[in-house]
């Protein structure tokens, strides 16, 4: 019985890996740029902030200088349960600070839900709502790209997510490597194949009419994934704009990274539990590849979970010969080939995404980062009912011109 279960797990892992490898073949060609339109859409730019006095100034300066008519966008900073001077800094820049104090409902999802209700009460209406985190930096042409996409029919849009501090430590470099791979070989293939893209928590744009129609409702620990799944379930395809760049700060230390990733995985288990089978069933009934793909995407957390268990079992069998007789080797070579093939895509993604030469050296330590997902995922599985949001502290003050000058060099 145990052998049968292990064999089924190996088959599932091979299928998941093979499917991801299949998608990568559609990531080599960049998507076409959308037709350019004159500025037509007005934007409410929301910035989620919790005690971000150290970094928010750089983003506010950045947002005030976007290449878009100033009268067509307003910046609102959600000062969520702040106990520092975040709100004062926002006002000193002449922007709108919206202070929320609710210690019982903590987290970005709740803050966004509150802010949208406040936004709909205001006398001015907007065509779209854009969301950033306080530690971000934004390409100057971001709103122009969002305007083009909205005019072309997109209703939910995700920008290209980059890392603003990729070479601060081996941890930030590992995040950067993951982002380069995900942008090019997860998001671009889905764009080229006409599937749904997935929101990344920041750099997101939403048609205001859609938000009013279906509400926000995404208050899990991974509100971005949750809203993505809601959209696909309702027949709405989030799209990605490869050319609109947003730079996100990543934790410097492994400890801070592990804490952040634990929160992500706890949220992923929650979302998977609620959306995997409904989306899969809908996709099969409607013969919708988009919904089946979304179901598979939500199940990635279990791919990590069972992959961790199976890998540990393989190691135990290798280290303890003559111990428990587990039938583990039927598909192990196939699993290894798929895993190695995907790993080879990492330096390729760095090359075609024109990453800094300095980032390449961190490929040596990247397997350690990936292996660390195993204990994090296992712990998240047993604590997935924990809905307690945890804040990632940001301290790295970098301006857009610094990021762009490093990329050019």
C-alpha cells in the first residue's frame, strides 16, 4: 500500500514538473507591446504601508514624477496601524494619508478592503486602481502601460516584478533569480498562450468598475493569489505587462526571508484548499485550459510539500541501506531529469533578462535557498490555519535612478 502511494506521488510530481517544463518553451518569445493610446484612464494609486517611515519617501518622490498627466492620478497611502511617522511623511510630500487603526484585522488584504470602501465614498471617481507596497519603486512609464492595457480591454493587470536590491546578500539574490525565472518562464508563457497570469502582490492594476462589481474580498495571507483565483473562477483573465517595471525590496537576512515565506506558504495552503477542486471541476466541465491551469497553479504548494516528503524518503533510503524497503526508484531518474532541466533554465533566464553579472555567482548558493523551502513548507502545512499576518521590515533606501543605473552598468 505504501509503495503504491509513493509511486502515485512520483507520477504526480513528474506530471507537474513536465507541465512546467512544457510551459517554458513558450517563454522564449516576448509578448507584443499593446497599441499605444493617449492618456485616457484616471488612476487611484494606493500604497499599503505599515510603519514604513524609513523607505516610503523614495517611493513617494518616484510616484510624483511618473510620466503621466498629474491631474489624471492621485496617490493615497494606507497608513495601516502605523505607530511611526509614515503619515506625516506622506503629508509632507503633499499626498493623501489615509490612517486606519484596527488591530484585530491586520494585514494588507484587510487594509485594501477598507481603503476601497473609503475610496468609493470620495467625490472623484477613477477608471482604475493601482496598488503598490511602500518599499517599491516604479518605472516612470508604468501608468502609460496600464492605460494602454486598459484601453485594449484588460481588466486586471500585473506588472513585471523585479528586485530593487538583488545583490545585497545571497538571500536577496536568490529572490532575484526566482523573479527572473518566474517572469520569463511562468508569466510570459501564460501571456503567449492566452492563459491567465497571476498577481504578485504589488504593481497590480484593476479596473475600478470590476472592483465595485465583485468587491475585493481577498483577506488571506496571500491576497494576490486569492484575488487571482477569484478572477479566473469568474471568467476574468488577469494579464501581465512585461514592459511595466516595479522593483520590490527583498529581505536581507535568511531569518526574515524564512518568516516571510512561511506566511506565503500558509496562505497558499489556505487558497489551494478553497479553490483547487472548484477550479479543476469547472475547467473540466467547461473544457477551459485557463481554469485547469489555475487549479494546477494553486496546487504548487502541495507540489513543494509532497516533493519535500519524497526527497527526504529518498535520502533516508540512500543513507540507511537495508532499512525500510520503500519502492522509491521507479520514476526517480525521470524526476531528476525534469528537475535538472528546470534548474538549467535559471542561468538562461538571468541571461535573457539581462541580469547583473554579479547575480550569476549566487547561483552556487541558490540550491540552499530552494532546499530551505522544504522545512518551511512542511511547517506551513501543519500551521496553515494560522491567519496571523506578520510584517516584513524594510530599511533599504534606494531611488529609481540608482536601480536603473546599476542595471545599465
